[in-house]
């Protein structure tokens, strides 16, 4: 509830303002401050001021509020020009929720006008003794309230048709009543607003995890037939003598299920190459299926953990914890845009791709660690791909193959659709002496031959 002019008068009458020095100014938000004061009689005391909000007020306070992470222009000005000054006068605008303090130093006297109005009139304005504006919290050209302009005091002649009274209070002073009651109402409103924001954040996080879980379940379904592929390969292996190059299929006895089984073949491949192709597909699908199982279990656990984390926060967290939890993550889109290259996540592993020599060099210098995996195409120029290591976990083959596809996609091997690559840990790279930007020479590298999976690349980048 906003203060009226009589309550403003009452609060001012209780405050030991005259003779007090301003020792420190603490910003809590864009429109709220605590002034650390000192007087010979009262010693250290705190004055809280909040304008341009549903809880606009000023009062002596015993509540130490959190400091803002950033300091705005107006706060910097006050720290430079008001700190250390002595309050030598207090003047309330007649019949109004506004006042100014005369602040004196050895050089001059300035005024700090505090307006607790609703709407655009609300402001904190610093002027000289002729009311020329030196600085102000809100610049409002339409009211002629800008630096260098003369501030109009707009004094009332009476309180108007409405009659105002001071609210009943049960505390030793009216300042204590305002400090307690308005802070409580403000805190509850903040808690309600923060809870809504936190619930929205929770729902987005959980939905993102469920979307990833759905993709992994789909991948599991697509690769779940690996045992049947192995069985088919075993049947072909037992009758490999009957396979001839150029055949596109063969009918063989199915000793396990009975009857015949038709096995598709690639006529361009030899019998043994066809057999190896089947076993290779079996191994790939088996590893992908096992990786999907792992990721499904991990994501299911993460969903439960996330739900529990937000439940505890919403039920019992302090206001400061709610504020911190409701904040946007520091590694949001804005921060990601500052990172060089392209950044994606594959099965929980962060992957960085440099698209040119400059990005390759920046990623290696500032974002890569010794245990990270580095990939690059052989015989083709292109981007470096870095798979960020996770403590206690090795990089699964599907992640390595996806990263390899990304390396081909961002290289001159893209047109051919396949390439040989080498990969090693970042700690085994050394820079070429007098080499071009980003050029490195790998040691202890391993080889990888990969066919580009454009569909998968599009899915990852999307």
C-alpha cells in the first residue's frame, strides 16, 4: 500500500536525518537502495528507499537486503557525489508524498529529491540549490526532467477533496511498521512472481528432457533388432560357400526357426564383404542400442531429479534462493553466441565444431582441455571437432560417429559423402612451428572411416 502525505510526514519526523552522514549506498534493484547513515546520537543506521513500484516507500530499516550484481549509472553517480555528505536540511513538499534532503560537503550543497508518486512522476533527482538537475534515476523528457534542466517543485496548496490519515500501527515507531509490513507484502508478491517464473522454467526443462528421452526411445526401437541381424549373419557365415559375387539375395535354411530365410546381398561386394557388412551393422546397432539404454536410464533419472529439485525449491526455498534459481542461466543463447564455432550436444556430450582456421584456433586455445577428443578429416581441409570429455565416462561409439559426420559436413569431403578421419586426445596435439593459424600435428592418433549421415547431421544441428 502506497504512503500518503501524512504518513510521509510521520516517517520523516521519526528519522534522525539532520546531522547524519551518508557513508555508503547499496543498490538492490533498478529502483531500490539502502543508504548507510551515521549520526553522533544514533550512530550507524540504515535508510531504505524504493520508488516507481507498487511498494514505493522509504523508512528506517533493520533488514539487510541483497546487493545487485550490476551497478547502474545513477548509483555510480551517487557513490561519487553523495557519499560522505552531511544531511543539513529536510524539506517535505506540502501535502505530498515527496521530499528533498539538503546534502552538504566542504565544497557545496546539493539536493536529493525523492518522489514516491505513482506513474511517471516517481523519481530520485539530484539538483543544485537552484534546482538545476545534475543527475536523476529516470530521464523523462516529456516532463522536462533531464540533466541540465530546472526541476519544477509542483507544490500543492492543500490535500484536495480526499482526507488522509496515518494507518494504525502496533510497533514502537511508524518506521518499524512500514519496514515490517511493506517488506512482508513485497516479499510475498515477489515469492509469488518468482514461483510462477520458476514453474515455467521447470516445465521447459522437463519438456526438453522428455523430448530427448522420446528421441532416445525411438533410436532404441530402430536398433533393437540387432540380435536378428547377428542371427542372419551367422546363417550366412555357415553357408558362405554358396554365395557368389553378383548375387542380390540368397535363400538359406533357417536352422533356428525352420523353413527358409531370404538374405539380401549387395551384388557389388564379395561374399566375405557381404558377411562383414552384416556383422558390422550388427555391431553398430548393438552399441547404439546399448547407448540408447544408458541414455534412457540417465534421462529418466534426470527428469525425476529435476522434478524433485524444483519441488524442494518451490516449497521451502528462501526468497534469495528463488531469485537465483529463477535467473536465466549464464550459458544461455547470448553467451553461446559469443563462443567460436558451432556448439551442439550429443547424448549429453558437448561438441564444438570450428568452421574455419580462426574458429579452430580459438576453440583449441580457450575451450579445449587435454582429455577432450579431437577429430579431423584426412586429406581434406575442414573444421576441427572437439568432443568435451566427461569425468568417469568414455565417449560412446555413436557419439564418435556423429562427431565424425559433423567433421565431414564441415569439410571439403562433404561432396564425396565419406572420408577417412583421425582422432586423438587434445593433449596429444602439438602446434606446427611457424604454421598457419590453428594448424596442429596429431600424435597417438587413431583412424576412422565414416560415411556421412546427412539426415543425422541435420537432426543434430536442428
